[in-house]
C-alpha cells in the first residue's frame, strides 16, 4: 500500500497520514520545471532531501474545477508534538474506518503503511541515510507480504482446482455408481426371468414326464393283460391236448375190438 501519486482523474485529494504541502495548480511551465528539478544537479542538502522525499513519496495530483493541482510531500521537520498527533490520528482513523484489531484487515494495513511512510518522511528530513535504510526495510517487508499473498492466492487457487476436480470426480463416480446400479438391476431382472424360465421348463418337463410315465404304465398294464389272456389261452390249449390224445387212443382201442 505505497502512497503513490493520485491519478489525474481524481476529484480531490485523498485523506492521508502523510503530511503534504498546500496544493498548487499545475501548468505546462511548472511541469517542465518540476521535471527539470527532478533530474537536475544537487544544489544542497535541503534540495537533495526534498528530491529524495519526492522519489520515495511521489506528489499527489488531482483535478478540481477543471484544473490540475499537485501536492508535494512536506519537507518540514517533525516535532515531538507531530509524532503524538500522528499517533492520535492513526488511532482515530482506525476507529473511524472500523479497522479490525486482529487478523487480516486491508484498512488497518493501509493506515499503518501511511503511518510508516510518515515516519520515513520525518526521519529522512533529519538523516537521509536512515531514510534510505527505512525505505529498504519497507520495500523488503512489502515484497515479503506480496510473496505471502501470492503464495496464499496460489494455494487458494490450487485448493479450488482440487475441490472442483474432487467434485467432478464425485459426480463422475455417482454417475458411474448409478450406471452400475442400473446394470445390476437389469442383470437381476434377467436372472429372475431366466430362473422363471428354468422353473417353467422344469415344471413342463415334470408334467411331460408324468404324462409319459402314466401312458407307459397304461401300456404296460395293457400288455400285461394281453399277456395274461394269451397265457390263459395257451394253458387251456395245453391242457386240452392230453385229453384229446386219450380220446383218440380210446377210439383206436374200440376200433380194434370190433
């Protein structure tokens, strides 16, 4: 949350804990002077400090009533009262903007970044070297936070991808389960149909076997009856033959006596 220059389309200056000078209108000639001063030779410790302040805390630009205004960072040294006022303003803004006291809070992060930039401004005016070092510390901290933020976003994206893949896989598995359940139901119906066909075939075969066996028994009984009749006829014939032979012998004897 570096305090950068406000865009030209802004309707007014944004409230900040960093102290700026009074806004002045910007003209083409003043723009040229500003750019020339930014690249010009060192003209003293004061100018060097101001140039360095403008490099680490760029001026704010905004439009008002169709005119472009610019605010430079204040080069006025800070007093003990300014530091106390800065602390009071920080606490006041934290309450006004309802910043969270713990956890991740962009509002609290922004306000503390503004407070740190104001401290860098105050210290840079007194000692450029300390200002250089604090800017390095600030940039390193911001880079570390951005790295953690990028890592966090990457982890969130990875988790979302995994969650989507898991959801898709679960849906695929549910669809496959439903498909297999339908196939199982169809196979069970086929098994039941085949079992019914087998039962029907066994029943028909049993009925046919019973009919065939009954018919066979009837035929056997008929044949037995026929056989019994033939046997009786044969016995009668066999018993009649000796009697006929005796009668014939008696006849012959009678003929001889005559």
